[in-house]
C-alpha cells in the first residue's frame, strides 16, 4: 500500500470476516485437507496424530455454521472503496471482523495467541 503511494495509487484493504463462499465450503475444504493428509509421510502423520486431524475437521465444520451469508457486506465495502472521493484505508466486513479481528490486532501477540 505504501509502495504504491509514490505512484499516485491509493490502495484500500478489504478485510472480511468469515463468509460462506465456494472457498469456505467445508466439503471442498475437507476433500482438500484429506488429500493433503493422505500424501503426508507417515512420520509427519505420527507427529501430529490422527486425533489432531479429526479435531481439525470437526472445528472446520463448526466454523461453517458461523459463516455469514450476506456477501453484500463485502461488496458494499468494495463499492465504497471504488466510488468514494475519500475511500478509507481499511474496510472490515462482517461482525467477526469488526468485533474480533480488529480488537485482536491491537493486542500483544502473546494475548492474541491465547485467544
């Protein structure tokens, strides 16, 4: 963003929370992670353990239930950034981005890691 400023280009960042899209589709993600897991060397699988992978998949399914369905929140940010005379540097879309990710970004790393 700062590098482009020297060329007269304003860069805006859109930082969405967790939205339901093809990228976040848990079935596609599970297939991808399962394929990756199966390709891992046995030594690596043993280091992580089968339970780690199973718990990861459970967490993935739980996150899917918390996905925001209203993509207009993101596209509204994009529209504002593109059409505003004075666009903001950062746009946060979704309650999780505003109430979780922004506050976490101001905390010390050790505290963020604990959360």
